């Protein structure tokens, strides 16, 4: 076996099982985003079934995003150390099943906060972040292509699920459709089971390496011959007088070993050990200067002094054997002396000074504070926040998510305001999915051949989304909404397809989990604040037009921040390249003098 192979070479990066992981992420995105996008149909159905306001249903979406953002931060920074991404995605399958099963039997619309808010928020946190992280670890050269193809699953879900859900509601009613939908969501278990962690290859590759090293060590040990070159000095003889002479011949090793054992037994029998002792606490018997240190006597009334004399005698024997330099003490000596010290230690009372106790208490308190600070730094991802360009990216994520994700839910209600037919409203979501799917294929070609930078593509898509939102007040018929659905479908997918790869370029792969957690937190905070505002604007003005204008303003800020992020990143790359050029010029110059 070639022991020089690195661990990275043993991982199936950009090959093998990486494509299975890509398929699993595709399927997971189809279920998750398809279910999320089709909630726009359920929005109207819940309003009619429970005669509820838009604010209450929007509140459940806000709770969902709170759970998503907070739990994603914990899962991606701390939880991933204890559970694999596979386990988290499979847990998401169970929580999604429970959420939609409860949705089917809601006693009151307020329970939607529990089911759609908390439980489906858990599903988002368990499935979204961990799947994107493990996908980024399995791909390096084709990372942008892989994330784009995985998001094709999201586009397919947006295209398929509204049609399926509308058909289920027409055939089985709202309750029956939700029960069937909950069963479909159990397929998260299938997708999660395919997300094999990279640690699997660590264990499999290290076994043959360990076996090889063990066999090599056994061969080396078999070639070595034992040699004994020391002798024992007893207390009854003058210092330095050997009891048995040094033996170099390997044929006499066994006999010499027996003589050493016998001589040591004789030295231990010089002072018989009595049944009782006076306890001693010994700092050290000898020091580097070969002088005995004073012994701290500690009295116990219930112990007798006879044993102390035997203990001192034994210690002197051991000290002189080591100080003389003529003996390599065998393991049996250590066992005997260790047992005596254990007996003495167990019978002694160790007195600690009060100032030592205070010092230990202060040290323990400081260690506890350090552990808490370390935990918070890992949880919040402070290492990522030190990167200036990543702080700019958080502005992009905070203001851009509302227009890139949540506003799609409000397209059917807005179309209903304008008098668009029910079947045509469902068709609008299908157009969103179809245009998103077509846009992903175009994006796949662009990223594969690296035609445009990924960050500039995100910036252009955000500018287009902001522009179409500002045109919503002039939309009056179905054809206008087709334009809105087409632009949203083709542009919103660009953000979700490319932002994991952009983050990996900004912070590095080693900081990807922390950066993903902070990005999810920014998304969650924005949606938590934004959803009630969108519902309140509708209830106040009586129209969703104001909600779309508010979203357009947020998207405009995000597009501006993304443009700044692109220009700043370009400046950093140019500065780094100039430094490398200077280093190469200096290295090429001949030394003078």
C-alpha cells in the first residue's frame, strides 16, 4: 500500500459518490422548496376555510423563519460536530410529516403557528443548510455546477407541486390533500440516507494503514535482541559494588534476568515490613542533584511507627539503586514501589492551604469563562465576521431574501385582487417553476464554462427583481402577471443556486459552515421582520401592491450591496495579484554584494 497518499486523495471529490450526493440534494430541494412554494395555494384555502386574516397566516411564516434562522445557526456551527448531515436531513423528514399531518386536522387557525411555523421551520433548518454544506464538501472543481444542478430540484418542485396540490385539493378536499402531502414528505428519509459523510472514507482508509504499520512494527521488534547491561546494588554492599556482573552475551540473558530478580528480592528483605505504619507524604525521594529532600511528616494517631522504618528502608534501597547509575530498574520494581506509595497515600490526609484553594477556584472560574466564550465564538462564527467582504455579503442576504424567496407566496393573492381566475392563478406558480427550471439550465452552461463571474450574476438578477416589483402597480390583467412570474422564476433561482459557491469563495471552505449559519440567520431575521410587515400592509391598505413595493425597496438595497461586494472583491484580487507579482520579481533578481 502507498502510505504517502493524503487523506484528501481518498475522498470522492468531483467523482464517484459525489454525484449520488448531488442527486440526493436535488431530490431534497424538490421536496422542500416545492412544498414551500405551493403554500401560496394553501394561503387562500386556509383563509376561506377558517375565515382568517392574512396577518395570522403571515405570522406563522414569521415563526417558521425564526426557527429556521436560530436553529440553522446552532446546527451548522455546533450540532454538526455531534450529528452528521445525513441524520439532520432524515430528522427533517419526520418533522415535515408531523407538520402537514397537523395542518390536515387544525382545530383552529392559530395552531398553524405550531405546525407550519415551528415544525416546518425545523424541517427547513434540518434539511436546507446541512445538505448544501455536504454538497460543497463533495465538490471542488465543479462546485458551482453542483449547486446549480441541486437547485434545479427546487425549480422542478416549484413547477410540479402547485399542480399536484391543486389537483389533490380538487379531488380529496383540503384535509385529504394535506394528509397525502404529509406522506410524500417522508421521502426526505430516502434523500437523507444517501448523504454519506466524508468521515466514512476516513475510517475505511485508515484501517489498512494501521494494519500496515502494525505489521511493520512487529517485523522490527522480531529483528531486535534484548540486552541487559546493568546490575543491582544492595544496601548491604558498598556503593557501586555489583551483585552480578554486566553480561553482554545474548545467550546468557535469561540467567542474568533471574539473578537480577533474586538480588532485588534479597535487598527488599533487609528490613522486614511490619503490619502497621506511620504515614508519610513524600514530595520526592531524590532530586536532580542526587540529594534527598526533606519528608513532610503527617501524624495519625491510629497508625503505628513500625512501618515507617520499613518504608524508609525500602525507599533508601530504591534511591541508591537509581543514584548509583548501575541499574535499569525493571517494571516489577515500579509496581512494588507504586503499591507502597498507594498504601501510604490512601492512609494520609493531604492538607491544602487556603490560598491554594482560592487559586484553584479562580483558575476553574477562568476556565469556565474561556469555555463559554469559545462556545459563543463557534456558535456565532466570529471568525467569519472578521472578513470585511463577508460583512457586506450579510447585507445582501438580509435585504435580498424577501424578494428572492418569500414574495412568491403572495403572487396568487395579488392575482386574485386583480380578478385573475383561480385556474390561471395556479398556472402562474407553474410559470414561476418552468421559468426557474429553464433559467437553471442556462445558468448551468454559464457556470460550467465560467462565462460570467458568479457574484456579478447574482447582482444582475437582484436588479431585475427590484425593477419588476416597482412595476407591480401598473399590472392589471393575466398577461402582466405572466411577465412577473417569468422574471421572478428566472432570477430568484440565480440567487439560491450561486450563493453557497459565492460564500465558499469569500470565506474559504474551512469557514463555510459558520458562514452558512450566519447567512441563514440573516435570512431568518429578514423574513421574521418582513412577513408581518407584508401582512400588515395588506390589512392596512387593502391590497398587496404596497407589500410588493416594500419588497422592491429591500431588493434594491440588496442589489446595491451585491454590486459593492463584487467591486470590492475585484479590488482585493487585483491587490493580491500585484503582491504576488512583486514577490516573483524580487525572487528572480540576483543577489548583490
